[in-house]
């Protein structure tokens, strides 16, 4: 993954001048030791902050050490102004954590009172309008604080990634896809840049890549990836040409940003003009950590990238697509998994999921488009999908979205892909999310979310939820357990 930040985290201890600095130093050293026992590295700033002059020295020190994420550690009560000014002036995400008292023996003379100091720190952060990450319970032993720092890494990586991201789009959204249409204004509050282009720009660049000398090497790589699933080798030259087009565009147009994702038009005129469907190329970009969302879904691309940063792995974008038939549920799920029929559904897209996330894969044509574009004939311009059942395992379904009035809202739900053959087409899987029926009605439908959801392969709800909180997303929903009602849920219906 070369499209996400590398995190170099540092830790700075702070000390209120009426408390012994040695207490903060000793506790900081214990945290660093516990963190390194995990096999992780952290820069330990030797300067403990008591005042603003110390703050400037510590700031210069962590910058010289190339830290791009920082832990402000309250080894004792801490100097509220200096510690929050450090967060204000540090160019990167900052986490605040505090020390728990170790033993009864220290209470008489070396009590740190960091439990109290964290309250003042949070108050001052708010007064100064400073964003900082504060763990769910930010006070702990050295081992517990070390775990907090480890949990901070994916959050810091995502914050830096979004603030250095450019979303490149091609083409207006397809007709009747208003669901994927959202104002771009909210992107700027996240630090995300966007470049919107015409399909003609993409087509012209694609034509300029005809006979590109790199095409044979890309074809060879595709052949190796597809293996026995290379059912339509004749389409690979065009797909390779398209892949190089996007890679070159990303490099030439990233501008002042470091990372790039795409939100591209992929139908209906794409097939007739380009002569293929781009799904397989999109899947390969997802494998590189540079997602290409379907149907110019800008917030879908943003959500996918967020998932890449959190998981350090490939993600996909799927339609929350169709119900699981009763006979499939009875034959393959009932009595084998602890899910009701309404907890299950199928997630689908034409063929954009990375091959390594499929149980098996093969090159196919887009069956739905072929009905209208190539009826009753051998597929030609609809070739290019990567089809296969999504591999079973844990997943997180999530999305960050702007409302029509440019307010950010989000959802996140953990579940799994079941080891159930789909007997269908496309990149598709049988998904199970506890209480999906209620989540579908009272979040997805009621709050006007589009049908696209980002899928991370693993349970990452904790980190994703914290990222949403960091960016002040006020409305963050999740699949509530049966014991917890949604505000608009009818108690008599249940």
C-alpha cells in the first residue's frame, strides 16, 4: 500500500510545575517500554513540558524527529495551556492520554492527579477549538496507555490520509443515480481536494495511451493474477491501456496532494466508446490501495479510502443489493449460523472487488449491460468484469456521506460474509449483520443513504467510529442491538 501515510508517532510528557517532573518522566518511560514490548516503535521526546518555552522546545524536537502524529501524555496533572498549545501548533493528529496512579504507596507524596488534569486538558482544547483524539477511557497504566497509542495509529493514518487526499472524478453521474449525488462542499472541511473532469477528458487520455510500450507488461501481470480465470484474454490489451491511463493521470494530477482515489463514470456510454467495462481495472486499483468508485460516487470513493487507511488493506464498494431467498437461507444458513433471515442480504457489484478478496475469480462480461447493448450475441463491449463469490470472513460495512445541505453523516456496522455459495453473478457475497432489518429501515432508508456501501475486510468499527468523531460528524449510526431502539422505531410494531 503506497497510497496511504506512514505514521511516525512521538510521545511528549507534560508536568504541572507544582508536581514533581520526575513523576511524569518515569511514567513516560514506562509507557514507551510497554509500547516497544509490542514490537512497535515510538519517538520519546526528552523534553518534558512545564511551560510555553518548554512547549516550543518539545515542538521543535518532535518536528526534527519527523513525527507526524503525537501523544501528549499527562504523567501528572499537566499544564493545561502549554499542553494544548502543543496540540495547536503540531502539524498532525494529536492524542491525549493520562496516567493512572500505580499503587497505594505513592498516594501520600507522589500522587499525579492526571485523572483531574485530563478534564482541564479537554476543557482547554474546546476553548481553543483544537481537534484532538481522546480515547474512550483516556486514563490508564503504562500497558493500557500503550494499547491506546496502538489504537491511535489507524486513526492518525486516516486523518493524515484524508487531509492529503485528492479525489479525481470523470463524468457526471448516470441518469437516475441521484442517490450518488451529494454536494462536494463538505469535502473541504475534511481537507480533501477534488478534481472533476469530463468523460471526454478520460477518453482522450485513453486514446493517447494506444500502443503504450508498457501494455505488454500489464497484460502479463493480469494474466498471472487471473490464472485459469482468464476467460476473455482478448480484452486484456484494452484493460491494460485503461489501467495505464488512470495511473498516469493520478501521477500528473495529484498536485499539492500526496494520495489519490477516483470516482469514475462506468456506464452507459462507457462501453460503447471504450469497448469494455472497467470493473476489473477498478478491482486492481482497489488492490493497490487506490480505490476507483463506480458511478461517480465521490463519497463512496472517500469512504473506501478511509477504510484503506484504517485497515491497511484493500476494500471494496458494493450495492446493498438483494435479499437472501428463503430456500437459500433454509438450506445454508438456518441452524448453522445465529442469524435471522432479515439479518442477511447480498452485497453485489459488477466486478470491482480485488481478486484476493474473492474465493475464486474469473473474467466475465457485465450481464445486466449485455441485455440492452449486446442481446443474443457473443459478448464484446461488455467484457471486463471480475466475477466471483466474496471470501467468507469478518467485514465492516460503512459510509461517510454529505446530506443535500452539506452536513456530514455516517454509519458503521460490523458483520461477516457467510460461506454460502451465492449462485449469482458479479462480485457478490452473502452478508450477515445483526439486526440488519432495523438498521436498514431506520438508518439506511430513513436517513437517505445511497445504495453503495464501503466494505473493509475485518472488524474495524472502533477505529472508523473514532475517525468520524474526530471530524465532528454529529450523526453516526450503527446497527443497534435488539435491546436498543432507534428514535423513530415503533415500539408496538416490534
